[in-house]
C-alpha cells in the first residue's frame, strides 16, 4: 500500500512539474502573433457585388484580414490611381489592363518568393491561357493574376443574314468580303444606307486600333523586336522568295472598307458610331468584346444578333485572336503585400474564380475552365478564343492607340499613303520606346 501511495505521489509530482514547466515556457517563449491586415482593392468595370461573396468566404478562413473593394470610374481611373500613389493613398491591390506592365512595373511588386511553393511559376504558366504569361510576368517573375481574358469577336445581325440567304457567319476574311457585298445596302447614287461591316475608319469605330492590330498580327507582323527596344511593325519580311510588308498590307486591307474606289467600300466617317450603328440596324457586322453584350441587350432587347469567332486568314492552320483584359496587381506601397498576394492567389483558384465569372459573365482566363464555358451561347466563342488570344508589348498603350488612330485617319483622308502612314507610326512608337 505504502509503495502504491509513493508511486502515485511521484507521478503526480511529475505531472505538476510538467504543468509548471509549460506555464513558465508560455510566459518566457516569444509568442507568434498574427498581425491583422486591411486590404483595399480598386477596380473598374466591376461592381462590389462581383467580389462580396469571395471576400466573405476568405475572411471566414482568415479572420485577421479585412478586405474592401472600391469601384472607380473607368474614365478617370488611371488619373485617380496615380494621384493616390503621389499622396501615399494607393490601394493594396488594383486592377491593371493587360498592356500596362511596361508602364507601371516600377510601382507594383512581384509575387514574393515566400509564395513560390503556393503558386510555382510552372503552375501559373500552365494554369492560365498562353497570353497571360506574356502580359503578367517577366523573367519568370509573376507580377499579376488575371480574372478573365476577353478577345475580339464578330457580332452579326441574324435577320440580315437570313434575309440575304447567308446560312452561317464568315469564318475567313475572304468569306467576309463576299458576304459584305450581299449584306450592304446602297442607294442609286452609291450612298451607304446599311453597311456590311463596321471597318475602315478610326473615330467612329469602337476599338478600331485593336481590329487593325489584330489584322497585322494575323498577317504575320512582328510588332516589336525580341529585345523590346524598337517597333518593327513597318519592317518587311520574305515569303516564297518575295518581299512584302505585312503591317502595311493590314492597314491597306482595313482602310479599303472606307475607300470609295474599292470594291469592299461599305463604311465612311459619316456613319454612326459602330455600336450605335449595329444596335440601330445600320450595319450587319461589328467586331467587339464580350462586355458589349449587356449594352446591346439593354438598348435593343429585341435585336436578333449572334456572336461568332473572329475571321481568320484563309488557309492558315492556326488562329490568331486579340486579347484585352484586366488582372490584379499589388502596389509597392502596400504594407501588407504578402497578404495581398495570398488573397489574389486564393481568388484565382478554379472553384473561387468561377463565382466571379458567373457574377460578371466574363470569359475565363484559366485553361481548365474553357471546357466549362465553351458551350455557353454567349461566352462560348470568347472562352475558346482565349486559347489563341495574343497581345503585344506596348510601352505606352494610350499613346500608341492615338498613333494608330492617326495612321488610319491619314490614309482615309488622303493626307498620307499607306507606306507613309506606317513609317510615321513606327517612328512615333520608337520615340516612346527610346530610353528616357
């Protein structure tokens, strides 16, 4: 009995001593505290409802993180953003257009190395469609994560096609030219009453320069050199032992639709703005992005229109499409950049980003969601085109858009030849690319 009592006391003493030791350690050992973080996100074109559910779910898993999304006017977005940086009020996360990395790389931060295992570069590269790596990474460093990838597609008036006996939208530019001749309506004096397609000018066509740049890239134009130091879209190339200028040929093809002396003439600078013209039945075809779908439906709920893939060059065994989209980036001024990146990685996971895409009706940027969207009557075309969507290195996208618009106008107005217009455009872009 005595032995048993001693044994119990000994065990009790050991346990008590262990408890005391744990208490002492808990006091002396430095505690690892989780610092709270407050993240502000700026975006444009998306209302807060697109993010509320995702933010709420993330906060349930990360109670120390507070996240607020703020919608900004797209007209003043860049100006507001730069002012916020200057006043040390920049958001932690903001939406960046896919051509902006050259312009704003110095004020955003790449994904920290501490998250390399969470999102390895190979996963980033293979998980998103090809254009994303080109636009949001540099030297194997990730600078942003996209929420979607949009691309130019063909909007066409089904009633006009049906009346003209055209059973399917054109798949190539040659087919489009043939269809335009049937679809257009002119009076006895040759005045355009209904255009076959909205092409040829700059000022009254939405995203005119995107259409031109797509034609250039489809035609094999190398827009800038490999070192990204000089514009090359006006340079010649050789094919079948012949020298030709793919960039100039693309400009000629585009502007011929606004040239009265050409058979393809179907548009001019007096026409209504392309989106208005399509909605009002003044043109049978226009080219635009998926975000115009709700605009058209709201303004013309009974318009019988379809969306088809962008025409391609006859005989080409691969497609080239034009990308235009936005992604999330982290400000260098953020005091919680790692937490910001963690949220961005979370948001672009497959099951999470689906919620955003469902809310916004936008085409996926993730390769593994293309099949999920490709049967959608509205977004299917855009989802499939994301796989072949391309972009090009633009040092200053807004200024380049003006340069290309001026090139189009100079040809249409007759103030410059095709050759001169492209030479001038290349020279002006090279000035932008010159080291300051």
